[in-house]
C-alpha cells in the first residue's frame, strides 16, 4: 500500500509568503543599521562575562550593571582609541610634511653616500651603485604620493567624526537593551530553530568559540605586538612610531603576513642608512620578541573548537575586509565558521 503524501494546509503557504514579504521589508528598514546591530550584538556577547561579575556586586540589579559595563567600555576602550587615532593622524601629517620639505639635493646626496657605502661592504653587492636620479624618482613616484594618500585617508576619517559619534551612541543604546536580555534571546533562537537542539548548540558553540578566538587570538595579539613593536621604535628614535605600531596591529590580524612586513623593512633601511647596530637590533626584536608573542599568547588563549585551517582563515579575513571594511576581520571568520558548521550539520543529520 502506497503511503499518502503529507498534505499541508493552504494557510501554511500563505503564512510563509506573508513572512517572506515582511522579512524583506524588515531587511530594507534595518539595512542602513544592520552592521551596527550585528556589532552591538557581538559586543554584548563579548562583555557578557564582565556584566555578570558586575551584576553580582550590585545586588543583581540589571540596569546598574549594564550602565557600569557601558561606562567601563567608554573609559577603557573608546577614549584610548580616540587618543591613539588623534596621535596617529598628527604623526602621519608631520611625517608627510617633513618628507615634502626635507627631500632635496643635499639630503639625497647624503643618503646616497650612506647607502652606497653600506652596499660596498656587502660582498655580493659591491658592484651595485644607486644614482641620485634613481633615488629622486623613487621618492617622487612612491614615498610622497603614499604619504599624501595616508594623510588624505586619515583626514577623511576625521571628517566622519560626527557620524562615528552618532553610531557610537546608537551602539551603546543597543547594547543597553541587548546585553541584559541575552539569555532570553538565546532561548528564543533555540525555540524557533528548525534544527535539532544538538545542531543548534553546535552553531552557537562554534560561532562563540570563533568570536572569542578572533578577539583573544587576533585583536589581543595584534594590540600586544603593535605596542611592543611601537614602543621599541620609539626608544630607538624612529619617527612616526605610532603609525608603524598601527600598521603592525593591522598586519598582525592578517594570517601569513604579520609584523615582519613593518619591522624588517625598517631594519633594512637602518642598515642602508649607516645604522647597522640599530638595524640588526630591530631584526632581532622582530624575530625573538614581537614574533614570539604570537606563538606564546595564541597557544594560551585560542581554543580548538572553531578548528579552521589557517589558509581558510586568511581568505576569510581578506574577504571580510574587502566586503565589510575593518569589521570584516570579525565578520569574515564568523561567516566562514557558520558555513563550515552548516556543512557538518548536513553531513551528520541529513546525509
């Protein structure tokens, strides 16, 4: 006897059609602030353990704990970040001005003498000689346009300070409402999820693990490496050390690249300009101090739950940066983990 196919009432089709229409309309309404909502949710998840500890010390009062957590975020994160970027813009503008004013015939001749003198000491580079015209062309075609571009970029960031302030206020308002209600939100997702509880838990656990890995294993390491490398450059007298610290932070977040793309070129420049001790010291600092931070800290703070191959992580970070801007450093790996988890859920439950 052939089993009759299960018939769905027509109301189900009408409901899903109406639901799809409303979902599209809701997306159009939220689209301008969708990234802000996602970032607020991610931030609320990250500071949730801090919120819980504060709540225990304020008599289990949710509003007070939320306000204290937000104030701590402003004092410990927002204000230092604003001071850092203000110093960064000032240093880039200063270096760009010095490049434009100090690059002249006397400077070029002096720099050439130092570079050619250093090359003469290298056995395989004794026949190499850099002419003044080559150096002038290099400065004109690369260094000055690059510095001008950096200044324009940072000033454009400064021009959006009002927008940044408004978005920051909106974010903390969203955090104020989201953070105390995270358990209810998680319970609601479990209730409406069409997947089994095990599959839903797998999504939550892997996404949360990746979120912590990105923050602790990417942002924390990037900040530590940038600070250690930047302070070293400040001690040895390298100008615009805040800018180089910022570049080390950015490159440290991208797998395979890293801080060596900043410190090693600086070491080479120091060697070629008559500072061999500082050049060798900078290279050693990169290999034995800054580079070791990644190996030591990552093994201590990064979990194995997310379990994403480094090559895929690199593509996720680069693709996220291109698609979502700076926030793509977080969004890219999260989307990749959700995709990989979806494949695993399909293999375990439906294949």
